[in-house]
């Protein structure tokens, strides 16, 4: 849930495909099965991203499966990391729903990151602009701590807070744990899971395969 400020390298691709799952109280399940995410380094320090999901919604005995919400964003690193300052990026994005009657949602966050040897801390947050009847603008704040354990493989934990986005809704505070397992130079497996400890009882899980593609780099 918490993002980092590092854009995809110039003229390189990061391609993800996998599953994202959320189980709330009262038999409500939302899952992207599967999703595809494409990140491209369009310019130095600028990443263009698009996510295309197939979405499963379950509410009691009712189910819907079809194309979900298209997400498009541009991440721009505005401050580079140095010994005494973190790197900072602005990463606005829009979410375009496929269902009639739903409105486009905009997210305007700032993300920061600082590394200390094998440790990396990143986080930040922003505001969701959420128009429409019964909808509310909301805030997101999150932070993560990650440790490199071997090569480019790392484990990490995060905690985040999401404000209520609808009239009568509730905010949520949750924590996740996960791993990024690097396989060779161009492949990785990512997995995380967690649950809310304040607000609606929610369990979340994420799993994906990542493939990197681009100009050859020196080892």
C-alpha cells in the first residue's frame, strides 16, 4: 500500500502480474485476479505507469467478475538522495472505473526514501479527491521499513492509515509484512499479507511476478 519514490530507470520496463485480495467483514471480498502493471522510465527521474485489472467482487451470495479500475500515474523524482537528505517524488495518479455511475478518483501523494546500509525506510502520503454522491475526500499516510537479506532480496513491514472515503464509512489502520525475492537479474517474486487493527476488520494479501526489460547495463 505504501509506495516508494524510486522511478523506473530511463528506457526500462518493470512489468508485474499477479493477484491482490481484500476480505472485509460481513462476507465482502474484492480481488484483482489477475492484474497487470506496466512501469516505464520515460525520462530520467520520470516513470509512467498503468495498471489493468480483472476484478472479482463478492457481497454475500452476489458475485461480479469483469474488468475493474484502470489506474494511470506519473512518478517524478524531484529530490535525489544524498548522505544527509532523502529522495522525494511526486506521484499523482487517476483511477478510472469501468462501472457506470462511478467517478474518476485522483490521488496526490509525496513519497520519501532514505537508505542506511542494508536498511531502507520509505513512506509519505497524500489526498484522494473522490467526487460523487455520498463520497468523501480522504487521506492516506503510510511508512515502511525494509531490510536487504541477500543480493536484491529484501523483507519488510509497513503500517498505514486510510481515511473514510464515503458517508457513513470508517477509517482503517493496518499493518502488512512482505518479501521481494530477486531471481537472477531480471525476475522477482513479491508477496505480502496483513490485516487491520483499527476500523473495519480487513485481511489483505498480494502476490506478483515481476519482469524487468530494457537496455543492458554494466554488472
